[in-house]
């Protein structure tokens, strides 16, 4: 029974788990957004949010307590200077977890964990629920409308062709005349 056993093991010993969460926290504080597995993201949230709460009050004691968990002077500076200013009035809930689907290599569920106040751009594939690919084609089966537009060749005429088109606007070309004749023949037959 796991009664009153708080936290996820994430398949590691306690020392390995501690260093993994420390490394993920440092990366999250420095980059503001990281992609990892869902299990690690859910384990990271209760690890990093109390540290951000401590960073709201910049005292020597709080810096030492946060350094005890992070072991990185760069992360401490970033957390107490920049991050604490952004989250100063927020009463909690500093992180957001967005599920991204499965990893193509081993099928692990991926998630993006980010600091809420740094979300300038929403992810494009959030909320679709699927990986967006086919079972065999490694994701090459479906195309979005922007990919289809970019893959089609541009039909803009060159400079020489546009000059010829402007010169011959008064008289129809031979191709246009034959096309007009074939259209009129079809309408007469009907």
C-alpha cells in the first residue's frame, strides 16, 4: 500500500531522482519552457513551484534554501531577479503542463512544461489529441494547409512574360482565339 507516500518515483533511486528534478528545474528556470515526458513534468511541478514561491521574497535565507535544491548560481540569479518580478502578484500555479502526444522512438507520452507568465506563443498542436501522423509513414501521411501551399510552385510570371502580357492586351493571342472557337463549338453542339 502506498498510503501517505507523496511524490512520483519516476523509475529512479532517490539520489538519481533528486538530481533529475534538479536538472529539469535548472533547465525550466533558464529556458522558461522545456519538453519532457508527462511523468517527469508532473513530478517537476511540486518540486519547482515552492522554489518560485520562495524567490518572491529576496532574502539571504531564501537564496540559500533554494540553492540547496538547485545547486546552480546562474539559476538562482535568474529565479530571484527575472522570474520573481514576473510572478510577484500570482498566488501560485506558476507552471503549465501541455501534453504533446507520443514520442516516435519509444512511444512515451511527451509534455511541455512552461512558466505561465512567459507564454508568448501558444503551441500549434495543443489540444488536437493525436500525434498527427500515420502508423507507417512516420508522420508524413497528413499535411497541413500551410505545407501544401508552400510545396506548390509559384505561378507568378517572370518579368519578360509580364511585359509581353501587357503589350498584347489589345489583341487576343492565337491560343486564346483557338480556345474561344472550341468553346463556341461545344455550346453549338448542345
